[in-house]
């Protein structure tokens, strides 16, 4: 429910195209995604208890320890952002009408998405619900909703498992999750295209269709900032916007930006979360070979294997989101952090994902993290002769290894 637009998965490394047989007479199935049911006894997605930032907030509200203030224009949005410590600078704006609230979403009324490492929220001006996802360390992405009307009692979030009807696909690697989708323009209302899912491996010229994009350098071509109905499709072009002022009435939106840096981070983070969930689920079901493959795919993704190169000059100026993102740390003894964005040639200055700090990654059983860490350490030691890691020069390997040693808690 939360973001059919936040939808993605491109090529998943060298193993992603491999198909394996499930037995005589059975259809071939993908090795790069979870293929059992979310209702498998080892998973029990709809029945197992969950522990997320939202459940903790609900408990605090029910105990009278916290309240959410209601605003006539934004509903519970501002109060929720404050409660979850979600930076307003993470705001990205999408106008493709793919949510269940699609009737209210268009280029004059885009949906705003805000996120941190664990929680994401979608707000539609005039919409009926605040749509939220939060990460459970075991079950992965959990979906919630809160009616956008003043509550007569405590305003608490309800879980919405129906969201998996759109948010459990091969795009999400067979587990409930988020994706980022780039919506191509249609020639007419009846025209249909299978909109591609994207992440950091997708060429930037194919990204951001149906999104506002601000802060990109004037020469950067992409699919953002364009109308979704085009009798003659334009394709990737440079439509630079410093802000969205003048594009639509921005009443109610905390900021007039849809930061390209935040978009890039959201694309990377969503698939990383899906991969972490998928690894945990494979191990719980007990397929050792699929678990091994899931661990290698995750490690390679966290190391930005196959990352599509970014322009040498991507941003037109400093990004407030990038500054806040980096300031969260943690930092090594030299003041370096895996959260520092490079935004020139590649996304991260130190190409090992900050998602190794996330609660869901840290909650993986130690044997699973060991599988992932083995691969990461082999790459950082220069023991993997693979052109997909050409970005790991000796200097980069040394810096990433030092930051990891100083900032990652060992089991």
C-alpha cells in the first residue's frame, strides 16, 4: 500500500538470471528471490508478533506517554515525523498515480515520501490515510495506516497486511517490501507500459519517471519532472529544478524540494532492506544453498557491485539531505563515515552500505552475518578478482576497511 511507486529491482549480480528446477514436472523458479509462502510455518508473516518503531510508538500512545498532534492541513504527518526522527529533508515527491489513493495523486498534487533507516511514510494532501512502513528485525517490512482525521481517542496505527497484494512480488525478491519505480510517460490514458523497477544499478537516465527531481545539475538527463501523458514520448531530458515552487501549489508540504540525493539513497536502501529480509527468510526455511546465494547477493549489493555510474557533476549545489544524512554517523577515529555521499561518479564516497548498521542487519543470526561478512572482507582484502569491484582501489579498500573496523560492533 505505502509505495507501489517505491518499487524496484534491477539485475541482481551474476547469479540473478540463474533459474533452478524445483523438481520433475514443476516450473522453473528464480534463485534470486524467496519462493515459499509468507505463511510458511517458519515465517508466519501475518501471525508472528512484530517489534517495530511503530509498535513501540503505539505502546507509548496507549500508555499515555505520547500523543500525536493533528494538523488541519497535514493531519498527523508532522507529529509522526518528529516521533520517528525522520528528517524533513528526506522529502521526495512522486506524482504517478500508483497508490490506492491514486485518484488524489497527480502532478499538481504529488505524494510526499519521507524516510530514515527503519521507517518510511507516504502523505497525500487531502488523502484519507497516512501510509507507513517499518522494519521488523525478523519479518522485514510491516505496513501500517492511520486515518487522517482527528481521533476521538488515542491515535494509533493499525497493521495493514492487505498491502502485500502489491508489495510482495519478484520486484521485492519474494518478500513483503518496498521498491522504487520509474514510470514512463504514456501516449494516452489507455496506454500501458510495464514500468521498470530501479535501484543503484539502474542507469540514471532511466530513473525518476513520475517523480519531481530537484537539485540536479542542469545538464543531467533523466525521466523526472515530465508530464506522464505525452503524445510523443520525450525520453530522458534535462529539466533542472532548484525547487518545485511554481510547479504546483505547495501548501502543506514542509519543503519545496524533492532532493535528488534523497531519491538516490531511497532507491539503494529499499532493495537492501528486501535483500536482508530475504536472507533471513531463506535461512529460517532451511535451504542451505539458497541461503548461501542470498548472502552473496546481499554482500555484493552492499558493496555496490554493478553500480551504474553517476555523472561527474550530478548536483547543482549542496544538498541539505546529504549533510544531515552524513551527520548521523557513526564515525571512525579519523571522522569518516559510511554515510558520506559522493554524488559524483558513484553514490557513496566509501562504497560499503550504511545498512550494515541497521537494526534489521544487526538482528540477523551471527552465522548469516558471517556469510555476508566473509564476502565483504574478501573484497576489502583484494582477494576477489572481479571487474564488478573495480571501484575498490587499494586506497578505497583501506579506507572502507578502517571505517568498518572502527564503527561496526562485532558479535
